[in-house]
C-alpha cells in the first residue's frame, strides 16, 4: 500500500467532512515539520481540489508561492500552532448544528459524557470577532488553553488534535453533540452530568488513546 502524502491526506480530509458542511466552509491544516503548516481549503471548485493546491505557510507567516491562495482563515490556524506545540492538526468547519449553537452564543455543556473529546466539561463559545482579525485569533487561542475545541460565535467549530485523525474525529463528535443538545433544548434545558462523571470519561478517553491498536 502506497503511503499518502500530507497534502493528499488534507484533500481527503476536506472531502470526508463534506457531509458536515459545504466545502467552502471547511479548512484543515497540519503542522509541517515544526517549521510551518500545510493548509487545505474547500473553497472554489472542491471537485477539482488537488494536493498541489495545499498551501505551505512558514513559521514566520510567509506563504510559499502564489499559485494558489491559502484559506481565508490561515492566520487563525497559524496562531494556534504558534501558541501550542502539542497541536499537530486544526479543523475549522461551519457545520450546521455547530453554527446554530454558536449563533445563539452558547457553549456546549456537559450533558453527555462524549463532551470529554474537547478535553473538559464543555466546549466554550468564543465571543464574535471579525473573521480574519487578530482579535479573533487571540480569543480562540485563549479558549484553547483549557480545551482542544471551541465554538466561535456566528461562525462554527474549531477542533485541534495531536494528529489529523484526532482533530477530524473531534469535529464529527462535537457536531453530533451540538445536534443532540439543540434537539434536547426543544423539551427544556437538559441536566448536567456531575464533574466526577466527566472526569471518568476523560480518563477513559486518555486510556483509549494510549492503548496500542491491533
């Protein structure tokens, strides 16, 4: 089996998340050798998105080549990598239910044990800031200091991970949780789980991610 290049993996990841959002509303990046990042964006003609359209952004923010434009939110991805050495992948997706909850300016609370995928007992919602602004990047970086994911008011969802697979999995899980929470709200505010239950869920998640796979 031929191993896929990092560029090809990013293109594949964009297509995998098309079930959550239109391609133009998805950007995904991975750390590139510690020197910078590779970023793919589903904007334009997603059906023709190829590996050579993935853009490299250097550690200093310089963009290699101008044949293809980076994602409009590349500076947000860049700020996250600069702040957190443990982050190796970032997903920014405007999926329907995450957008709906974020547009209410509400965080996702601990109503389900799966909230642990965000690294705590909630997925915080960052206050609205102008897209592409330093203020937005700073607010997201602050929110990710205690979590691996956050909502952005009137925007969508950002997830991070030590791998592309982890960031992707978190995005899918949190979108489902947003959908479930919004459905529960139709009958009233759902009860919160006790902190001990979330702590147990976090430990189980850590044990799972440490366990070798067959």
